[in-house]
């Protein structure tokens, strides 16, 4: 969001779109590379190096003028994005004293949703007070401070080196989880386009932020429920049930014609979101074992590709329909992911497998 705002200021919405796309492409390319370095050189070293480079590129982006400079700085920013998500998710099983890591992954999912809710408010506030460039600088500095605090507080699981092993893609569970995760992110990319399109067609474009907030609030509630209660039953069964719930609750999104009705539907759709992501992370960590940080990096790449694909497919549908049939793209993506996961159910890790 903040890169798009700086791009819009530098050269209009065309530049904003190019800057956002360049940053996403850079992140997709570099995420596996940074994540692969975590076990080899230690999380702290990789996060310090990438975090320093990221701060420098974000500050460069803030002072960029003209489309070429802005898009180039955004691309560098994407390439230097620290592998925070890969580091945290791969370390969670080592950091929790509980015999139930699923709770730790649920807490992480809740934290992510909290950031999703708070970040737009933070950026919007700075834009209102001082403009897009100031919003980018403030976000970069607060992010750098949070990263520094995390590096200082988290134990250094340095040199989590693993012996030479076959490619991660040779693991059947990784192929299943990767394909399903890609389908999920096609859904997400479509949603980020279709929600503003729906609000515009409903005559209330300014309400799109409210719909996104309610979506995140539903996800936050679902994550809190999972974090608060002890998990029972096999993780892979929960993974399939939650994915099926996401697909089922996406169907009502095609029905509303008013903001009030969509508010109810989008909140319901969000409830299974964080629990499914937490379960997905848990299964991914089990499937990859000591190479989980590398797998999480590749999942980040899959997410960027899926998000771009979903947004591209949703654009013409949003222009034509706004709501209604356009949201069936979301159901189709989730249904495809569910079909793959069900067909390859036996490849998913059983509890206790690594």
C-alpha cells in the first residue's frame, strides 16, 4: 500500500501499479534465496543484512522522483525484503515449550492479522498528516525498530545447517501443500481487487476499507479461538475441514448487493482464514523438517505468483460485474485447492511425522 501511494505521487496510478508489481516480483525472486540462507548462516545474520538493505531501499524509494526511479527503487525494496515470515514460522517449534505447536502457529496467524488491520490505519494516518513519502519513511523506521527488537529477543538458532538432501519438490507433501497454497493465494489476489470493485458498484467506494477490516476481524476471531483451545484430531484432517469451510463460506460472497449484506458475508468468510493458515504452516514445518525455512521462502514465492494471477483474472470481472458472479472466481480457486488436497490427502504429514 505505501509503495503504491509513493508511486501514485511520483507518476500517477500507472506508476503505482508498476511499483507494486516490481516490489512483488523482487520479493518472489529473492524470498527462497534469503530463506535458504537462514539455516546456513543463522537467522540473525540474514535478518540484519537483509533488514539493513531493506531500510536503505525503502528510504531511497521515499525520495525517488519520476517513474523510472520509483519503479527501480521498489524492485530493489522487494529484492531486499527480510525473510521474517520464514524465520519466525520455522523457529516456532523450537521456541514453544508446549507439546502442541499448532497453538504457536495460531498465535502467529493472529499477530499477522493484527498487522493487516493496523497497517492501513497507520499508513493512512501518516499520509493524511504528512504525505506518502513520510508514511513510507515512518513505516520503514518502525519496521526496522521492530526487527531489531525481534533479533535481540529471539534466541539465535544459528547455523541450523542440514546435510545435503533431495530437492524439496521431491517430497509429495510439499507438492500438495504448494499447489493448494498457490490456489489459496489466487483467491486472495482476487479478493483484493473484487472488494473495492464491489464497493464501487454498490455506490460506496469509501466503504471498501471497512469491508477489508471486517474480513480481517473475522480471521482474527477465528485465530483467537484456535489459539485459546487445545487442538484435537489429526492436523491434516483439520487442514482439509478448514479449507472446505473457506470454500463453502466463499459462496455467499456472490449474493450481496449492499454493503451491509457484504459486511456479514465477508466477516463469516474470514473466520476460517487464520486457523487454516496456522494449520498449513504446521504441516509445512512437519513436511520439510529442518529445511522448513527454505520451504516457507518458496511458499512466499508461490503466494506472490498466486496473488498476481488472482488480481489479473479478477480485474475484468470486477469491472463488468462488481459483485455477484465475479466472486465465483474466489470459490473456484478455493475449490480447486480443496480438490487437490483431497485427492492427495495421503501425502500430507500425519501428526508426529517430519
